[in-house]
C-alpha cells in the first residue's frame, strides 16, 4: 500500500515543502493586506469638481467639492458626482488588491483558500 507523501507530484515536492510554501504565501498575503489597508486612492468626477479619497479598507477619508459644483437647483448632479468619485476610488483600490493577489499566487485562482 502506497504512503500518501506526495512523492509522485511534479518536481518531487513533498508534503513538508508544500506546507512551508503555503505558510510563506500566507505570511506574504498578510503583509500585502496590511500594506493595502494603509494606501490611499483618489478619484474625481465631473471634470475634477468632486474628488474622493479612500483607503484600502474602503473607508472614505476625504471628500472635496468645488464651490462651483454646488447648484441648489441641481442637487442630484452633485450627488451623482460624489457617488461616481467614491466608487471609482474604491474600484482603483480593489483593482490594485486583485493585481497584488495575482502576483502572489502566480495567477492561480485559489478559490478562497486565503
């Protein structure tokens, strides 16, 4: 009866080496997540009339609205610009996080393993 020690795996990787590699990836993932949370991402809408800054934790840190963007007769446009700026900043943060994860895993989809 064969022992389950992964000897037949490509490259001869054994179970201990796999565990060590998984631990290394997990430590790198934790480091990347901590770094991502401290970064800020800024986006604007309405030709720069509204600018939003978020962090990697998806917290809105700053919102700048130029006075000329405030039209009491068109509050909906201002609301739309705010939403657009915040959403774009969040998308930028998410894209960078996904790119970092892809670099860490070599493009492998680990299906929520980490």
